[in-house]
């Protein structure tokens, strides 16, 4: 899997001169801040404090000896996008104060580790009439609603951009296709997530996020959703990101009427699949032939098991009806029954549109099986079982 494509090798050569800036990541971060604010609204102290953890992320990756030139460029691009999002939202709120009053009613957050059925569950809920999730193209071009022609232009640009990502890491494109006008994960709007560890080792950033209260990050997410759909608010927003699983109390402080759909799967399969996802991302950030598979295994096991343990403890703090459980094996065996049950719990009426959405979602025509093993990442089933000792998959709802 971890082979650099010819295009990636070429870009690493062309971008190599930019690696000199790794010597002073603080100056790079300050430069990105100045860039996104130039000629626009200036960020206040609270916003600057909220994004300053990204400085640690940049510093960690700058210190990674195996970081590729493409990885360094991509890291800066991603951080620039997160900083620009802040500026865009604050600018929209300043020019149109009524945006802050846009309704964000009873949003649904699909939570669960990667490869547990979150995408299927997310897509079916988000595509129900009156619902919607944030689209990839609009999260990477954050702003107030545009005329139809401009939307189409931006979608076309996004398609080209993410087609390049597929050429850089075909394995990533297979595991997580990036569809410009499709629903995507909300971390692309917010600042912080442990998912950045799939780029490379980021120990100081992970320590920072582990101690952080991310309530403000989710308040910002609320503001970003209000900007995206100003005057066009859906009946219900639907969001998804694996690391939201252990942030449910913080999410409820920003979205008091939120509901959660938690997808569950056997930890061994989840960890192995998550490691393969991290490996596919590392291809774009690490020098060819230098990916440390054992480190990926250790790190991903720690993040996923620690996160689930934290989520289990936090669940006791939530309202009794806040979380709806979905068992992956049930979803695989009888998706319609499982999803109809979720819809019932969310007070949604299943209809013809949902039938069509489900049929499209489960169509496996042309699909290539995703293969992965724990052993590739230096892990055993016994290690995973020990790490997830406190976790018990809910009983099947089909029996």
C-alpha cells in the first residue's frame, strides 16, 4: 500500500526548496495568520487563543525527520484553511449580524470510530428530506450562500483539487473517496482533532488536545453552519467525525438539543482498518519508504482505545435519550431495519426518498474490498482486547 506514485515523487522534488521554512515553524504559523487576515477582519484574542494549538501541530510536523516536501506543504495548506475559516465566519457575523440567529435545531452527530458504518448512517440521515450535512466544496470554500453559477464553479474547482489527492494516494481515495458535492466530516470547519495524527507523529499536539476543552471549537462549528446556510437553514443539520465520540458533553454545550448516533464494531477490525487509513494518509506526508507501520499501530491503538474509554465514562453525563446505538454487524446484515429503527428514534418518517438513498448507498457495483490486518502494524488481537477491555458492543437489535 505505502508506495509513492510518480506524481507524488515529482511534487516532492518540486516542493523541496520550501522545506527550508521548517527551521522556524512559529514564523510560518504567524505568516499564515497574517496572510488570512490581510485586508479582512482581524481575529480577536479569543479566536487567536482557540487556534493557537495548531501552532503545536505545525511545530510537531516540522520536527518530524521523515516529513516529505509534499507533507510540509499540505500541512500549511490545511492549517491555512482552518485559520481562514475563522476569518470568514467572523467577517460574515460582522457584516450580517442576523447570521448569528440562524436556526440550528436538534442536530444529529453520527459518532463512532472509523470503519464502523458511520458513512452509511451519516449519508442516510443527512439526505433525508429537510436534512443536510456540510458539503466538501463548501467547507473548503467557506462563505455565505452563493448564486447557483458560482456554486457550480466552486464545485468544479473542488473536483479538480480532490482528483489530485486521489492521484497522490490511490489507497486513500479507495478508503475515503473525496466527493466535492458530497457530505464530509465537520473537522474540516473546526480547528482541532486527533485525526491530524494520521499525517505523522504529533505528540505535543495530542497532549494539548487531550487536556483541552473543545466547547469553543463546537461553538465555532455552530457559527460556521449558520454562515453556510444563512437564509437557507435546513430543518436539521447532520454532522459526522470519529473524534466527536469523546466530545459529546462539549458538543451539547454548543448544541444543547443535539442527538448522537453511535456506531459499534469489533475493536480488532476497527483498529486494523484505522491503521490502514493512517498509512494511506502517511503516504502523502512521509518520505517514500520511511513510513513506520509499528508506530502507526501503537499510536492509533492508543487514540482509539483511549477515546472509547473516555466516551464510555462521559456517556453517563448525557441525557438518557441522547445516544442511539447502531451495531455494525446488524447494519451490514439488514441496513433497512436498522436505519428505520434509527429514524424512529429521531422521530423521522421513512419514505421513498430514503428507500432510494439506501439502495444507492448499498450498491457495491465496482467496489473493491478493503483488506487489512493487525499484524501489519505490529499488533495482536490480545493487545487490542486488553486496550478495549472496558468496551462492550451493545446487544444485537435484530434478535
